[in-house]
C-alpha cells in the first residue's frame, strides 16, 4: 500500500488569497487532488503570534523564519484592528478550489480563537464557532462539507461530541498512526477520525538537523508502505516560500509509486475496517502546548 492522503490547512487571509491558488496550480500540474480545510472568519493570527511571545516561541520563529513564511503583515493582523473576514473576501478562491475537484473541509471560523480557546469553551460556544464557519462554507459549496479538522490539533472529548451534531462523516483532529472510530465516555462515535501521521514543515525544520536542503529527503524517509500516510501542508508554507520544494516532493513521491488522494477517498477505503480507538492530550515535538494524539 503506497498511499499519501493530502490535507491542506488554510489558516490566514494571505494563505487563502495567495497560497491556495498557487497550491491549486502545483496540484493540477501533478494531477493530484487533496482536501483543503478552510478558515473563513476573521484573521486574528497576528494576535496568536503576540500571545506566544515567549522564549521557546521566539526560538521557533527564528528556526522557521515565520515572517518569511507568513509575510510581514501577519505580525500586525488582528492586533490593532479587527481581522478581515477571509471567506467573504476570498469566496471565489474557495469556489475555484472546489471546482478544480478538490475536497473542501471546515477548519475554523476564527482560527486564532479556536486554537487558543476552543477546548475550554462551553458546548454552546463550541457549537457557535462551528455553526458560523460551517454555514458559510456550506452556503458557498452547496452543502457538501463532510469533514472538519481542529485548528492546532486541539481536540477533547466534548468537542468530538459537539461535532456529532453536524453532518461530518470523518474528521482529522489528532496526530497518530491510523484511522479509527473514537470511543468517548464509553460510546463509539461514528465520525471516523483520520490522524495526521507525518510532521508539518514548521515542526520538522530545525530539528534532527533538518534544513530546507534535506527537508524532502527527511519527509520521504518517514513514509511507510505498511499503512496510509497522512500529510498536512499549509497554504502559508507550501503555497508560499516552500512551494518549489513541495513541487519537487510531489515529483519524487510519484516516482516512488505513491498514490496521492484526498482524505475523503481514504475515509471511503477504510471506513468499514477501521478499529475503535482513543486520543489523549499531550505535548508534541515541535509544537507549543498540548495537542490530541491517538493512544
Ligand atoms: Zn490551522
């Protein structure tokens, strides 16, 4: 089995406006389809950067060159004025992505808020965040949003249960090794969970001597034929300064015989055989704070 399920996270205004069209071009060139998870509300990611202004985060900024990755305006976005509403400004980008044959998923209404606070919100507040974003996205796509992905892999049992109120067929909310049905409070939820199995660019860079020069070698070295690989790229990174590198990556994995598919296709293939499982919150290499990891 040589499979890579491709997930594209879109977190910001700039990532949507510039990164998504560029990624769509690259994917078209290779004849590849993926799953785009959009954030459609205000872009307050600048607030996110200020909040994390502490030594370990500064180190990460230096390590990954965040201004180069996200652009200089990210540092101000959402700090002095309300962030722009991404979906309203770039609805045509989202529609074009869908019309190019990619799968459209729900990432967030307000990515910054969701990443920082979603897990500690009341269930009504969680539902409000999801409903706002999802209704916008559903309106835009004609209602075919079957999947969601929690920002920053911040997920807990309550959030999984709230998601059950929505017509998601599968979600990608955690890190791990293989798709599973989460068991929460003794009850098996029937929204399949598709964990991300590979590191992201910003997690891998600067660790274990990984640089831009050997990044693709490192990523390819982590692929397995034992089970499906699930890769997350970011519109802000692989649709920006890492675009050429990602283009080369696609060439190389295709030459190695890997098939690249959207998460929905992986879900369709494994939904009848996936086991039950659980996730826990813990620290994760290259990330700030805790995130959901398959047990
Ligand atoms: Zn994200």
